C-alpha cells in the first residue's frame, strides 16, 4: 500500500511539473510578410492557425503575429516585438539581407530565433538558432529533371521569382538538372512571384517566341498568370507548365488531369507552423531543436495529389 501511495505521489508530482511547465509564461513573436500573393497568404493563414493551437496547448504562452509589407516595416516590427518581452522569435523575412542586423539585435538579447524559408545570401548562421525551410535547390532540380525526362529536347522559358537568395538557389538547382541535356532555355525573366507580373512576362515571351514547349515558373501564383496569357493568346504549342508550392488550385488541376498542369512541386507555406511548433518545443520541452530542418520538394502527380489537396486553405 505504501508503494502504491508513493507511486501515486510521484505521478502527481510529474503531472504538477507538466502543469507548471505549461503555465510558465513565454512570449513568442512571429514576424512574417503581409499577404501580397497566394503563398504569403498561406503563410499568414497557417501562422494564425498554429498560434491559436499553441496558446490552447500552453496556457502561459502568448503568440504575437505581425505582418509587414517590406523589410523596413519588418525591422520596425522586430523592435516592437522586442519591447513586448518576447522570449522567442519566428521570422520569415520579406528580404533577408536588409534584415540581418535587426535579427542580430534580437538574438543579442538572448532571444531564441527561428529563421523560416529565407536565409541571408552569405549563409550567416549566427542570425538564428533554428532554420526551417523548404528545399529550394531541390524545387528547381525536381522541375528540371521532370522536363528533361518528359520532354528531352524542350524549348523552355523561365519565369523567376524575386532577385533574392532563394530564387538563385532554385535557379541553380534547375540549371544543374538540365545541364548536358537537350533542354534549351530561351530566356529568363523575373515575375516577382506575382500573377500579374508573370502574365506580362508570359505575354512578352509569347510575342517573342513562335514555339515554346514548356514554361517553368517558380511559384503557383505566377502559373495562374501564365495560364491566362496562354489562353488569351490561343497558343497550342505549349505542352505544359510546371510551377511550385502546392497551392490547392494547382493541386486540383493535377488531380483532374489538366493537360497544361500535369505536375506541381511542393513548397508548403505551412512550414511557418512547423517552425512555430519546434520553437514552442524549445521553450517548453527543452528539446534540442537547434540546427536546420529542411522539407522535401515532393513532385505532386495525379497519383499522390489527393495527399496534398486542402480545399479549406486560402492557398
């Protein structure tokens, strides 16, 4: 009987310890770009969704989500979050290089920093404790390999994103995949991960080139503009468009067997939620999460598309 009581006491003490851990007060700041296109709208959606889940799981946790339209506004947001006594920061920078000093200022105050998606061009690891991202080089490489295998002599036009490091990583991965093959790149232009800009770039390509086999664009939002331009021009030479992210609209096209969108490459905006979960684990569970967490750039095909289709998501 004494052993039973002692066992119950130990169990109760353990439960009290868990309760105390969950009651411990922490503030997590989450700084992300404003929803200026579909992918960032998904980031905002998942950041707000996971913030609610984490605060319900940990009553002592306060998660403050701030959105910013540009690097300057985001630097101001970091200052504001610091004054609110945050213990951890999860940041997806609008543009990482101009924000390096602001992030280092946060980290110098013994605040745990999780960097999401976009790292500085010099790969300075001193700005963060944890890095969570999709596999940018693989996003380009998976697309390049698909084109090389399916259309080995394709004439391809490329629509890049923004002139920031992850864009270059994607382009480098693509170039590596098609190196030595019969795939010919006709031209590359920036579409700024924006469907309207991509529409204009694609119109320019359609005017310049009487024959285009394949379009590679780095983002599903841009693919929307590309498809509109192709439809408007009534061009039938283009065999398919391959983009990336895994938006619900593009995944649905893959599921439905759309001729122009046979595949997509996964790069989920929900990665911000993964970053927040890992950061909360560092605060409450004291588990070793420092380092780098890279997600796969999965090729979404008709066979697996149902696993990546989330109709309730805004993206």
